[in-house]
C-alpha cells in the first residue's frame, strides 16, 4: 500500500458515499450545480482540449517516435492480439456503448441540434453525431494518458501511476506530496467514471430482466443488481489479468459479436450497409467543423447534455483506461499502440452503432415500432425495444442481458485493478485485499450515484419512482401499437 494515496482516496470516497446516502437531495442539487458551472465556464476548454489531443496523437503516429518499443527492444507482447483487443475494448467503452447504441441515434433523429443538410437527411445526421461522440476523440484522450504511462513505466521503470507523467517537469518530487495528490485525484476520478458506467449498466440489466421476468424497473432492484455483479467482479479482479479479466473480456467480445451478427442478418441488412458508408462519409466530411463547434445559442442545452457530458466522461475515464491499457501493452511499439487503440475500437464502435442504432432508426422511420416513444421515456429499454422487432425476441433478450452483465463485470474489475495499482504506488501486481476494497467501493459509489441523480442529465434517464413499478417498455409498446391502429 501507498498509505497517503490509499487513505486519501478512501477518505474522499467514503465522504462522498456518506453525503449521497445521508443527504441525497442536497447531493443531487450539488452535483447538478457543479456540473452546470463547470460546463458553462469551461465547455470551450473541453472542446478545444479534446481536439488538440487528437491532433497530437496523429502527429505522433507519423513521427520517428512510432518505432520506440514499450519495454526493451527485444521485449515480446505478453498477450495475444485478440486478448489485447478484447480487454482494451471492454475497458474503453464497456456498458456505455451498449446502453446508448440504440437510444442515442434515435434521440438525435427526433431532436437534432440543427437541421440536417438536405443531401444527408436526418437519419445519416443522427448516426454521424453518434459516431462523433464515440469515435476518434475518446480514444485519443485515452492514448495520451495511457501511452505516456506505458512509456515511463516500461522504458524508465517509473511507477505504473499518473504521477509518472510529471517526471519530466518535477523530477523526483513526483514521489512527494504533488505525486500523492495527482494519484488521489486519478483514483477518485477513475472510481466515479467507472461507477457512472456501472450505474447505467444496472439500469439496462434491470430493463432486460424486466422484459424477461417482469422485474419492476425501480431503484431498489438496480441497487441489488449492482451488489450481485460487484461480487462477481470482485472474484474476477482477485484472480488477476491473465485469468479472470482476460477470459471475461474474450467472452464479452464473443457475446457482442454473436448479437451484432444476428441483428445485422435479421435486420435491414442492405439498408445498414448503405447507412454505414453514408454516415462514415458524413463523419469525415464534417470532422473538423464538428470538432471545434461551440453552441452559441443561449437557449440550447444540446451540447451540454451530449458532447460536453461525453467529453467529461471520457476525461474521467482516461486514468482508468489509460493505465489499464498501459498495463497490458508491454512489448508493443508506439506506432502499434496508437494504430490499435485509436482505429480498431473506433471501427468496432461504428459497426455497433450502425447495426443497432441503424436498425432502431429503420423501425422508427419506416415502420411503426414505437422505439422512439420507448427511448424518450427510458433510454435503457431502447435495445430491447429494437430486438422486439426481430425474430427470436426471447433468445436475443437473454443474450443481450448476459452481454450487458459481462460488460458490467469487465468494466468493474478493470477499474478496480487500476485503482489497486495506483494506491499501491504503481505496482503492476497489487495486493488482493486492496483489490477487494476497491471493487466493493466501485459498486457502492455506483449505487450512490444512481440514488442521488449523478449518472447524467435527468431527462435522458428513466424515472424510478412508484409509477414505474410495472415494466415501462411493455406499456409504451402497447401504447404505440394502439396509436397506430394495430
């Protein structure tokens, strides 16, 4: 243990949990006011900063530094390419992409920030905006943090911790109070960032179990889900990278691949191929202007609710994903690291958004699926509402719920391992007792955020009051069918 970092981080987390549990209304107001103040005054910095980091990563990719190997020149990668990609993708996007894969494109279609171009149409524009939020910018943020950590750890034998980033600036003082403060900030940021995703995952698992068994979509059920999954994640993180985390990540990729292939074949296949090509072209055409676009309309909340929320989310995840990817990347060159971390996950993400979001959009635009009404009321139910339009609804709902659970576990165990490493002074193999503490802490913080309204803009998440004791998605689908005369 690094006592200062561990105890300091634990004190902040325990204080947060006490505030959220003891005074949930005050905590919700404080979170909302703080988020609003940060985004109002520093939103421009988020937009500019994320774009500059991407420019830096692309410049590094074509520079002579791309040939530097992370480790000795003779070091070999410790993981196969498949395991490396699987663990990287599971950690980097996790349950968030599954949660918003259907809901976000449909919401951009129904409420776009500005009228789409005539030649593009609202469907292509909706998917383009989703590509933007889940595309190159998030992974560039992760790369800058992760590559720096990997370089200093494997090439200069510095701790596998955020404090090592400051070594060129302050030298050995990274082992003093400044370094401790940086590591505490990164540990707490990692915990809150991962807990946000875990809270969203619990909401979606609740929606899936409700679809299959009638379990009410309520806060108590979601806290119970968080508790059960946290126990499984704790077991996984105790077994380590090469056993629990690696095997679960590969299982995760397999489940996602099966569901992706099924929806692609059973859905509007030709339409999805055309949409993928068209939306990718739109993403590339508008890339520069969208990257530096700031919403100057005084009455608009769209950029606050979407782009700035995502950019702050990716930044809060960067210590977690960066350190985790650094931990599993020994033996790779800088060029390999950037190519793999920047482009492979982005390609998978675009395919995922096209297949799931595109199928949801197709049912919304050309059919009477009721998906838009479902998503507007409860974004977590969007995936299941889309699957209801395809064959084998029960089987695919079970598969989707299982996939979300495994994503949930891999995000939690990876985040716990990172917090363990940072609070043990950057040791790549931290003690098991600390792994258990941080795994339980992540579940506790996720439950606290869920109960105190800290998972994002309230109008994008379901109402968990008594009115939702019956399954929301079934009620909305019945209403949509009645409205269409079916």
